[in-house]
């Protein structure tokens, strides 16, 4: 295994230097239960680099003001920073227009926005919405609520035992009643990267729009919404080194233009009388009320941070780690990896024979190792695999092979306790 | 690591691997389902109660070592006792496992008998619900509720 280690891109010609990256994240110096923190819960949320923390505190320290409405200097600076972040996101996603980037609270709110605005407008009794068996609850429940309200049906495209979408069966489900396809780009439990380009093609052939839940895809692979040709794309800032409480809905401009507002309030209007309100133009039509300005500034800084390292270096590093971790965990007797798709990133979900994930999590925690245990907000997926829960280690740019080694040693310790 | 040893005591591990009264019950006159949505622990407790006496008690379901051992040891200790004793013991047990969290001295420890083994849970706030799930479920069954969730 040490040979795998030496093959690591600890420092590449392109300049990726893991020690420098780690130094960017102050929290990683921390000790937990008197041991070095090994943070492997990145699919839940990532840690924040100093650049992001500084951007947020700098906003509050030097130009805190409300946006889009003040004539004064601070308001102008805040507005500029807010809109610059929108530009960064636009470029990052390769969206055609900054107006297509809507700031929301996170992937969850982005999906709810589409369900409540686009969905209520287009989905009627007897219609169908298609999701997959590997969705996060946030890409299930908003559609269930919509279906319940409208008398529509939620249909679920099946997956195989490796955790891969059965594409033929998915395609066969598309029909004249299908009003929307909502699919996770990358599974938070399995790490599976879905063939989203093909999914979009198949749906578009039948004139059906597609929403992609990119909460786990954006940090570990990047996205080009124009190449994918998806109609909506949702992600959360906090999973890509940004703050919590801020996220993005991308939507094709023509679709967004035709959609009714999601919430009413300030900023989303052009003029209000008690007789009639004229809505503001995109993207403000969907950004009612004072937004999380610091969050937006922080997200902008996170994206610049990722750009600074280079997404391709991040992906390469995580790929190495995943391969190393897959081999190392796979060699532990009694351990079964859940999710073995060919196209997979950054997640190592597993179960141990005879030991409940919750006990695994507690024993690892006492060794300073943070993983997630439970159903990961994907109960239907747990049911698909016939398990109540998994233990999940998930990777980010700052993780190291030594941390995988610590995880492996930790799992051996778990087995010792239960021996 | 010694806190871990306090949590995963021999007797707890043993009960989790070989749970007692781990079966359904045909002639149960009280039963309830307990669920911890956070970790998916899920048990059904069955009771045959006659004149305030627990003639039989059993459980089925799945969950972590702590929750399973707790259900197993609870069933052992309550069998042939009265429902009033059961409620009283729940009270003491609850106090013991939440002792540190509430800042109170867990003075109940000592009158718990074998259940003292669970005192180590107090150092693991995230695991208290695991230890008490079976007891909450029992309490619900005795009250005539059919489903209980620890959230
Ligand atoms: C695949 C996926 N979708 C959606 C979400 C929801 O993200 P948030 O809670 O940030 O809205 C998550 C977060 O766990 C996720 O992993």
C-alpha cells in the first residue's frame, strides 16, 4: 500500500501542495478528544478556508450595508461584492447570463423554489415527475408535496446493486405525462456520478425539462450547465468550502422569466400599489427580502479559492484518495462498501458485519475521526439496500492518505471493541 | 479511551450480541413501536400485563449495541415485576444516563442493579437516546400509545 502512497500527488507540477492547502484551513489544527482531528464528514459540510472566513468578517468589518437600495458608499460596495459573487458563480457554472444565477439558502431551497414556482405552474392532476432511487430527501419531499397538492405521481427510476442508475429503465419511464425529471448529479451516500448528460438528452428528446441536484457534484467535479444543457441546477455553498445558509439555483433564462415568483417581499418588485404589483426582473424576482449578503460574499470567496487551487487538481487529489481508501477499506474483513459505481467520487460508505454504524461513529469519534453515520437523509436508498444506516467517510481537498490510514486503524479498533 | 470502555462494558456487548427475550409475542396485550429517526434504531416492545404485573415482556427490531443491550436488559429485569416498579426504574435509569448532562449527581446509580452498566452513557450525550429508546417505548406501551419517536 505504501507504493500507492508514493504515487500521491502531494505536490504536483501544477503546484498542488497538500500541506499548503491544509494550512489554509485553521480548524484542521484542532485536536478532538486529545487527538488530531481527522475530518471525514465533508459530504455533510466542508471546512472553511481562511480566505472565506476573512471575506465574511471583512464584509462586516468594513462595508456592511444593505444592497440595491442605498445611495451611499457602503451600500454600493456591498452591492458590488454581492454582484461580483454572482458573476463568479456564473463563470464557475459556465452559465450564459448572470441573471440565471439565483441566490437561495441552499440546494434544498433551490429545489423547493422550482417545485413551488415552476412545478405548481406546470404540473397537473395525473402528471408525473421522475426522480431516482438515490435521491436525498430534499429532492424527494418537495416533489411529494407538489404531487400531493396536484394529484400528480412521483415515479422512481431504479438503480442496481452497485448504486448505478438503470438508464434504460429510466428512459422507458419518460412519457407524455412526465412534466419534470429531478435527478441527483452525485449521490451523497454512494458517491455515484450519474450520467446526467445522457439523462438530459433522453428527457429533452421528449420535451421534458431536467433539474439536477448538484450539492455533491459541484465540489468534486465542477459543472458546465451549458454543456449539460440542464434546465435547473441546484447546489449549496457550504459543501464547497463556503458558508452555510447560502446556495444557488441556476435556471435557463427563458424558463425563469416565465415562472411566477416564489416569495413576495422587498427587492423582488419593481413597483407596488395595493391594486397591482409589478415584479422585478431576473434574478431579483426570486430574491425577496434582504439576502444573506455575507453568505454570498463568502460563497464568492470560496469559489475563488477553489479556482485558485484549480478544480482539476482538487479532483485528481480526491480521486487518488478515493482509490486508496477503497482499496484500504475493502481489505478489512467484514467490511462492505455500499456504492461501488464505476463513475464515483469522494464518498466511502460502508457497513461492518455485526456492528451498527452508530457504534462505529462513536468509537471513531473518540479517536478524533469525524464521519457521519445514519441514513444520510436518503431513507428510500437505505431501504433499497436493505440496511438501516451506513457509516460514511467523505473526502475533501485537504484530506490525506495518512487520514485514510487513521480511519483504517480506527475501524480495526472498532472491531476490537466488539471482538 | 477509558470512557469508551465504560460505554461498551462487557455486559452491554454481551447483551447486544445475544439479546434476551428477543422475539415477538402472540398474546401480548400491550405493545408499542419505538423509533429514533436520527440513527434508524427501531424496536417493538411486547407486554403481557395482568393485574399490574408484567407476566411477559419481549422485543424485536434493530439498532446499535447500546439500544439493543438496553432493551435486552430491561426486558430481563422487568419480567414478573409490577408496572409501577417499571415506571420507577425508568425514572432512575433516565436520571443515571443523563446524569452528567443535567449536571446532577447520578444518585440513582447504585439502586439500578445490573443497569448500572449504562452509567457510562452519560459521558456520550449523543448516545443517551440509544440507551433510553426501549424504556421510552415501554412507557408508551404501558400508557397505551402505539408509536413513540425519540425526536
Ligand atoms: C445530494 C444532496 N442534495 C441536497 C442536499 C441538501 O443540501 P442543503 O441541506 O445544504 O440544502 C444535500 C446535503 O446533504 C445533498 O447531499
